[in-house]
């Protein structure tokens, strides 16, 4: 559906993108992650025909963005980082204008206006001038303009910026409801926004793609080990000695505990770390207060990959 090949882009002496390539399939939701200044917005502006690359190509549904930019724009709904709004219009006037510019009229325009207003939670502010709206409602109005023509592809740059927690949940549910029906790229540097919406991410750092895949696969590659937390109402020294003797345990870190002892154990993903500790605890008749696997978060994975890409020492 979207194929990005070898994108490079410089602004003066600064290289914003360096040989960026990735692909998004029809109906897929892709999280496009990176620190501020990593190249996310530049990539999206090229995909949506607002910038031309120095090198490389982008095809949207088989259409080249440089050769047929208007055809690409017809297929895309775009919410840029800085929302394009006319502050002297009210929401109804603005969305009507955008819909008409997109070729909508009559009953189809009314149908899409009603859908967007409800889906984006704009009903209570519908007749207010956009200049009087809060940042959150301006953001939701920008999302509505991206959806007004019912595009097959959505490009969302920081779509939850400025929203309160309840509004963020609403946008998450909206994005998830569109899964399978639309192809969606959304960029963010707020990692909590990604995991509830999609399992696949592309991570960019300093203009280069450093990871592309499912979150759990990237965690395996980035972190290298599984981890288990174990606690017991026992002498810590004896438990530590026993745990260090397990072949499945490659690292062991004592942790603070209100009573007894607590440890974080790490070991290769292919070894049954949890099962090994569980069997040991049963054999020794330990009085456990805690025993569970703890999958690495996207934040853990992201931090590890970024630090590795920048040649920084890993943080334990």
C-alpha cells in the first residue's frame, strides 16, 4: 500500500533522512517512532507530497508521489504536526469547506460531516469559532479534516498532541476501529500511545531506520534476555546462591524488599527461566511472595535500540 525506498533529504548541511526504507501493507496500522528531530515529520511530509526527497522514491497504492502528487493526495488523509486550521471559521464551516474541496457535496457531505463530528467528539463545540477552541479540540478538528473524505490511507503526525487522557483513549479507540479498513501511519515520541494501537513499529533515529518489526520481536533482539521477578520470605543470601546456580540464570540482581528477599533474574529467551525457578522453589520449599515473568515494555526496547544506535552504554 505504501512503499518507501531509499529516501534521503538534507536541509543545508543537516541530513534529515539517510536511505530510509520501509513498507506498509493494506489495512495495517504502523507506529512510526523516534526521538524529537529523528526525521519522522520529514518522512511524512515526503509521503504526503509536501516535500520532495533528494533521493529515493515513495509509492502510495502504486502511485509515485513525485509523478502524480494530486492522485496521491486524493487517497490520503493527513494530520500534520501543526494542524491546518482557519481560526475565523467555526467547525461546521471549516469541515464543510474541506469536504467540498475534497469533492463532496449533498447527502454524501452531510453523511461524512455527521460521522466525523461524532467520531472525533466535536458535537458540543460544533458552532464555535476554531480560534476559541482549546488545543485539544483544535487537534480533534484537525483529525476530522483528515477523515472527512473517507480516505483509504491516514497519515497522522502526533495525533494525540494536546489531548487529555480521556480524549487520548477516544482517539486510540477510533484508530483501532479503523484497523483493517484503512492503512494508517501515526508518528509519535510518546511510546505509551503505540502499544494499545498496533503491534508493529518502525523506529527512526538521526535520519536512519534502526528497527522494523513486531514489538515482541524487537524486544527479543534489543534486550537479548527474558526476565523473571522472584521474592521469598527467606534469607536473601541462601536464595541468591541457589538462583545463581541455575543454568537458565545469566544475570541476577538483588532488589529492595519490605520483608525477606527479592530478585530480578535474567536469562536467554530460549531457556525456560520461569519454569526453572518455579521447580527450584518447589524443591527447596520456598515461601514465595512473588514469581512472574516481566515482558520488556516498548520503552525498554526503544531506549535500548536508541542507545545502541548512538553508541551509548546500556543501562542495566
